C-alpha cells in the first residue's frame, strides 16, 4: 500500500479531507501522520520532526533508484563486518548528503525523478542532514539490519548507497520500515485498511498534539472565544510567548483551537461551539 492509497482509504472511511505529514517510498512501509479537515493546516508542526527506521541494506548491488525496484548499475563483493563497523561512524552526526536522483527533491523547479525519467542528467547537490543514531543490529550473507534515527530530509537510500561505496562495495536499500515520527510510535498506529474503524476521538488527538515539542497552552475566556469565531486573536495568548504554537482551551478545560503564536492567528479550530467553526477534527 502506497502513502497515497492509504490516504484514499482513510478519506473514504471518514468522508472528509485528509492530509499527511511526509510520505513513504513506494517500497517502504510503516508510520504515517495523518490529519483531517482543518487540522491539515498544522502540517508544518509535523514535517520537521525526526524519524526512526528499521532498514535492511543489501551489499553487493547498487541500483539506479537505490531500492529493490531499480535497475542494477554497480556490483561488487560485499564488505566484511569489520569494514562496515569502521565506516558507520562517518555517517553519524551532521553530514553532507546527496539525495537520490529518483526522489521528489526539486531541481530547477521540477522533481529530480521526473527529469531522470525523461532522460536528463541530473546533478544532486549535497545538503546538511543529521544522523542521530546508526545502530547495527545484524549482518549476514551481505544483508545488514540497522535501527537508524535521523533528522528531517535524510534519505536512508542515500545512506545505503554511501555506506556501500565507503566500504569499497555497492549497496542499496532492500527494505524500510518507519518506526517513529518524533514522539509518535508505529506500535500505537491505526491501520489504514478500508472498512476498519478509526479512533478519531478528540481526546486521542489532544493527547497527540500535547506531545509536540514546545506546544504551549492558554485558557481563553468566553468573550475571547466568541471573538475568535470572527477571527480575532485572543489577548490571553500573549502568556504563551511570541513564537511557536499553543493549544487554546475554554474555561471548562476543553480544547477549542490551535494558535500560531508567531503569526498571531488562529491556525485551526478543533472543537465547535457554533458560528463559523468546523466540526471536530482528528490527528
């Protein structure tokens, strides 16, 4: 199941607008963060989160796409475990990485993958990413299993390619499972399969939002909430600071909206109270 198919299934189940905070490659599986309705406006809050993966890297073959669906372009003998252990520290911390040519990265206004498929030669510029952890789990018959924790924008396919070349071999990513996005874990995810019930309760979404790093909280008076319906930014939000985001509650402790503190505006409504607000949304 691709990321887009997963969204279609969820949209069909819920009957409302849905959006994601970062797709997975078509050969990969694992965790997606999905937002519904007005909460899709909170996408920037999730796009910058770190990610964790369980990766299997196949040595001996490098493919043009750097995954199992591509054509083999290089072959070499698999390296020893000792060579791999020596090389891994070079890919930890802040590093310069060239994204795969077959990727959604834009080159002169067009996706690199589209340019490559149309026969163009594409030069992928390196960019700074951070590999927080690269834990080797096993290595047998040229197949390395690893748990990898990375910053936004890091390509595990590129890590596989570069590790293969550094060890004097060739490599591609054979399988990939995203196990975490920021504070969210795969084991607590819901299935995107059609027909299965989804828990979209406000309590669940509120708990997820509160996990976000730096998320503030403010309590708004009835008068402020009434004026917020007409777009007025609540004065009580000043207590949460001038940067980041905050969740706005009513006097009864019920979550009503999410505020963009830097732009001083209501990012989205979460819970209705009549007027112009949207229905309860879910994360």
